[in-house]
């Protein structure tokens, strides 16, 4: 019975994800679902991306359990920002995103970043209609995350290793990290960067600009 | 209907939590449920605690989505270690712990650490029968975690800030972090420490030894 309910939830989600996907397609908007643990740097990555993509019109949907903290940070740079407060729910779903999309000017945007709730597990299973899932991991979380939380590394189109400025003072073994990702996912690019120093961000910006639809 | 199911799940969990709680009480074992995001340092904290609590008999239950990685690390120090692989589930529940307890020598132990799945949201709602929930946050995750993930900070008996060795090279504002915790929880001690350098661990060890039941 529990399984049946879960299947209903995912079926319901899928319907709304298709509505979102069609909207994104009709408006030629590139939509990126940004996933990570709490504190890996999702908001920082989005802000650094906005700063470097001044030629594009960008919108952001911010997902959090509580607070408008991240949306306020992003409001300093762009207007099309919507905060979703899930009120306890551990992930965004397509229906929440569908409602949020009504509050931004989708047809005039080139790129939408959806910052998911900080959670390396639950958000992975919920299609939001996005073009790509991008997973952030960070040096300070340790090199064993692909081993312990494999699903996000399998399902994401880009894997970002953030906080590489901490590599010199950390025992993070990059070769191990890469090897363990490659055992799960042989294709998705792995981009090393630091939102703090800016190192490596060019590669991420290059990936985005190559995938913009307009 | 969905709500009813969730209520059933929590009711079922509660029954098993009571079984565990009675077992812990009968055997005078101090049981600590360790909660945090992925990579905040739960395993490191447990290893550093084992090293400093040589006069006590310690058991560990390791919860992970996948792998036996953490249990193997701890096996180097003690024998009573059980790995629970949740197979995708985002938290431990009391029934999983009840089964795991059959595989360690509870009656001869003084302390059991239960390392929950790395997730700052879902595990908080599941009582495992433990004496105390202990929440780890780490400097590298940023000072806004109490604002964005309040429930764990409300429900935990001790809040640990790990990785304080990173404070000098971080923009983490400890006063803000503490203030935001105190708005949620006026009582639980906040212990600052670094599992890497050992700084502050004495305060944590003192708290444990004061709470041992035998």
C-alpha cells in the first residue's frame, strides 16, 4: 500500500514535470536543477554564474525548507527570483515549480536556475521538467560522497567539485573521487572550481553558454 | 490518504523506538543519535570519541544509503560495529536499528553511537529510541544552516560546530550562527571543535562522560 502511494506521488509529479518541460521548450529556456548537500555552494554558484552571464536573461527559483535568505541574496543581482518554502518537505516537486514559474517572466528568459533543497538524497528522484540536473559536491565534504550517495552522481549531467581552494589543506583525494564517479557515470563532465576564488568557473560558464537554446 | 500513511509510518516507528529505548534502559547504555549533512564529520567525531573514551565499552551502528565504508573505518578501533544499508531510504528508522542491535553485545556496552544517514532534514523526525540527538554542523557549510534547516537545531540536545580549524580562512560568522540557534533553542549546549586538530574535543568528551549511565 505504501508503495502504491509512492507510485501515485511520482505519477502526479511526472504530469506536472511534463507541463514545465513543455513551457521551457516553447520558450527556449535552458533550465538547470542544482542539487547538493546543505552548504556545498549552490547559491554561490548561481550568483557567480549570474555575474559572468551578463549577456543572458536569467531567472532563479530558490527551494528551501524555511527562510527567504537565499532569494534575498540573489535579488541583489536579478529581478526574476521566486522563493519556494517547502514547509518541511525535503525536496522540490514539479507542482511547486509549476506554481513558482507563474511568478517569473519565463518567455523573456534565457536561463533558469532551480536551486533545490539542500539534500543529497531525496531531490534526485523528482523530475522538475528541467533540461539538466547539476550536482555539486565540495572538497570539505570529503572524497567518498560518490560511494555513499551514488544516485545523484549517476543521474546528473554535470558534476561540479566546489571549494577547490581547500584542496591544499585537505586530505581530499581527487583521483579517488573521480575514479568512484567514473564507476557510476562514465559520461558527465566533472568540473573543478572555487566559487570563492573564481578558479575553474570559466569551464562551467562555457558549458552553460554551449547549452543555451536561443 | 497520504497523511494517513505517514501517520502509520510514524506510529510503527514509535513502537520499535520504545522497544529500543527499553533495551537501552535495561542495559544502562547511553545511546547517541548523530545527525548531520553529508560530510560534516559524523564518522570522524565518532572515531575521535572512541580514541578518547578508552575506559568505556563502545558500540557503533552505521547508517548509509550504500557502502560499508564508514563501518570499515570504525572496525579498526572497536569490534561492535554494524552497518545498516538503507538501500535508498534517506534516514534510519527504529526498526532498522532494532535489527542491528541484535548483532552487537548491548549488555556489555556503555555507549552506543548511531551514525544516521547524512541528511539534515529527514532523519530528524524518526525517533530511534536514543537518549540524545546530537547535531553536527560544520564551518564549511556556512553560518546560515540554523535559518535554513531549523528542525534539527530545535530537536537536538547538543549542537556541535565541527571544522573550526577552517574559521580563520572562512567568512563564517560564529556570533550570527549562535544567535540564530538561540532563537530556536535556548538550552542545548553548542560545542565548537575540530576533529582534525582535536581542538575543543575535550568539551564533547566531558559531556559524554557526564551522561554515561553506569
